[in-house]
C-alpha cells in the first residue's frame, strides 16, 4: 500500500509551501486573517451566534404573525473599523443576523436595510456590534 | 449507551428546530411585501435553518471524515451566504429597484432612501 508514503509526501509538500510563502512574505494578512481566528473563536463567535439566534426568533415571530408587522427601513452610518478585515467582518455579521442586510459597504458609510425600525436602530456607529468588531481588529498584534 | 441516547436526542432536536426555521423562512419568502424583505426571510433559512440541520447531522456523524466535511460545509455557508445576500440586494438597488419603506418616524437615525 503506497498510501502512507503518498499522504506523508502530500503533508510534507504542503508544509514546505507554507514555509516558503511565509519566508517570501506572500501569505498576506488580509487574505488569510488566521491571526484573528483563534481569538475570535472564543470572544466574537459565541456572541454573534447568540445575536443570530435572538434575531432569527424575532424574524420568525414577524413572519408567523397574521398582521405581518414589518417596518422596512434603510439606515446609513459610518463604521468605526479601520482595517478591511474589520469592515468585512462587520458587514458580514450584519447580513448574517436575520432582519438586517448590509446593502452598500464602504470605508466611510454602511447602508443597511432592516426589516423593522427596531432592527435599524440596533445597527449604528458605537452600537454593540460596531464596538465588538472594532475591539476584535484593534488587537495590538494586528499592527506589528 | 446513555451517551448515545443523549446525542441522538440532541441531534433530533437540532434537526427538527432547523427544519422549523427552514419552513418559516419559506413562508416568509411568500408573505413578505417586496424583494428586500423577502431576502430577510430567506436569511432565516441559511443561517439558523442550515446551521441547526448541519449541527444535528454533525452529532450523528461524530468524529469522522463525514463530520469534518460537514464542518467545512457549515463554514462555507457561514462565509458565503451573507456575501451572496449582500451582492443580491446591492445589485437590486443599483438597478433601481426601490424598496418599500415604512413611513419614517421623527428620528435622526432614519434616512430617506438615496437614488443610486
């Protein structure tokens, strides 16, 4: 069976490529934000999952309500993130949370469509999500 | 034995809850008044719906190759589906599909929709 040799050769060459890429400094931090992953796994992800569950339940109740109490709202605000990874994380989190979608995303302004007025009031500069993503990206090891 | 029973129960609870969210997402897709609000209903299906079903299947699979693959699918959905929703709504707005909006309240947070 040549399997162990093939597997070992595959792992070996993958590690070699990673090592070369790091030495050449082409494993870029924006494309592969691995440095954020471990920290975020225990601080940001649990909070985001809780937010998703809570707002999914609210959207469920709106959908199943016979009166369908929606009040669609567009809201603009300036995000406080500096890095691209931070902005993308913030925009993706807004869209992942049911009831809010980031429609236009730029460094200066987010345009968010919300299913209800209350949902629109939740996303803003200095809001909970804005602050948490800002704290996530402002870890000192991001700016060596 | 007992552990098997518990993981089976948890897995079935996840599968049923996930199916519930998928069905509600479908109902919302039909009931909502315009394109943008329909996307909100659809996001129920691809976050909690798909997430809970994948979690339920993961509990059935355990620490196997199938489990690892399910985990990768979950990650892919979590990163790709908001991007797709964003691209869809942005394309609709750029093409000039005006969203039906609720009458704005006297609130500084509310802003009228801009002409793209």
